[in-house]
C-alpha cells in the first residue's frame, strides 16, 4: 500500500459520490444507473447499485459476458478472494451464470480474508464518506 493507493481510493469514492448526485451522468453508453445506495452497517460501508443495460457489451467492463452462442445467459468469472454470493446466479465450475431475462443480485465482499501482512495497511474510508455526505454518527 502506498500513499497513491489511498488517494486513488478517495478519488474513486469522490467520483461515485459525484455521479450519485448528478442525474445527467446516470445514462451513459447503453447503461442506466437507476440508483446508488450507501448504507452504514456498524463500521462497514455497503453500496447497492441498481441499473439497466441496453447493449450487453457495456457490461463487459465489469467482467460480465453474454454467452456468444446461445445469447441467453450472462457469465461472471468467480474469484474466490472476492467472496461472491448470489441467490439469483448459479456457480458452475468457475463461473457465475444467470439468464439474460431475469434480474440478478450479486454480493461481493472482497476484504473478508485479508492476509496478515496487509492488515496493517487497512484504513477506513468511513470518515471521508461521512465528511463528504454530511452523515452524522449516531
């Protein structure tokens, strides 16, 4: 972890918060982001993203691919370190899969099993998020 990494994370959150505030930026490149919801659970910040696509190729930036032959299923590679789970998608071999005509919820918790040598570098982004959103501690 370097100082640049911290700035990168802050910059990414800043861009998400700006996008969240600006309705005009919610429609880009065949993708409509309908809602970004941040929730605070204890000291963990969770984000829910809801949207629609109009061209499946736009999902490829997120690593989601349409079956090129049948065109009836999406696939997302399973990375065990991401701790992916879903009640809508099915894990078969090394890919999560779901039908194109159904909604899907995918939950990722990539920081559950951090190796000990990296734990010392963890920093909470909650203070920054609270400052930027005006969220008050309870």
